C-alpha cells in the first residue's frame, strides 16, 4: 500500500483506506486495487474507507469488497466480517483450518471454510453455463445450498445405517422371542413304566 499525501487526495477521486490501528491513510486507488487489498488480508473489518470526500465508512459497509464472513481465531477471538481471500490467507498462516466454521454476517448461516471454497469454485464453473436469472444468486446463498445438500446426503447415509441397525435389532428380537417361546413350552415327561 502507498501512503496518501494531501495533494494526491485532492487530485484524484478514488478510494482510500484509513487503518484503524494507527489512522494512516493509503491510496488513492481504484476499486479493483482496493478489492485486491481486501482479498489479501490488508483491509481489516475495523478500517475505514472513503472516496476522497472525508465521508469515511466502515470497510464492511462497502459492498463491492464482499467482507461477509466471520470466523473464530485461536483463543476464541472472533474476526470479521472479512473476505474469502482473507480466509485463504488465514489458512496459509495457520490461523484457521479448512474445517473452521465461517459464518455469513448477514444470514448467520455457517459452513466449513473448505465447503465455502468449494462452493466458490463450483460457482465459477457454473457461471459460464447457468441462465441469467440464476446468475443473480450470491455466492453465499450457493455455498449455503451446497452445505445444505451435503448435510442432506450425510443424513441420508445416517438413515441407511440406522435402518440396517434397526433390521439387525428386529432380527435379533425375533430370535430371542423364538428362544423364549421354545424355553417356555411344556416339556413332555415320559412316564416310567413299572419294572416287571
């Protein structure tokens, strides 16, 4: 990031960032560069963003940055909302794992980070083939749908196992019932014949 000077700020109408840690200002940059910064863990949820008009907004309120995900870091520290790119950076740094739950800041839907990444990859592939109406679906909603589908498949597998277990128990019950019935049948006693 390059620190902004007063002359630069007045000359261009572009995006700037004010770091919450020390109030340093970086920019001006165009929206694409700002988005790259956000996706490379350089924009924190507490940072402020403006477009050279001194109307600073929380970075999480700038929609195109897509800072939508909240995670738990070591020590139960909550971080976010942040970008998917930042989550990738956190995995590389060992701060989270692919099994860490990411919670969507607006919908409160949670899914493992690996499922979120898989949904994004799926979305990229599907975007080329899907009809325009489906193109309006957000990545978050697709990720939630995929997580839901995965959960349904898991529940179906669990149900199959439970059915097998149920059948086994019913079979065992019937065996025990037969044994009980055989054990309670009157035993035929042979009468002793008098010895001649």
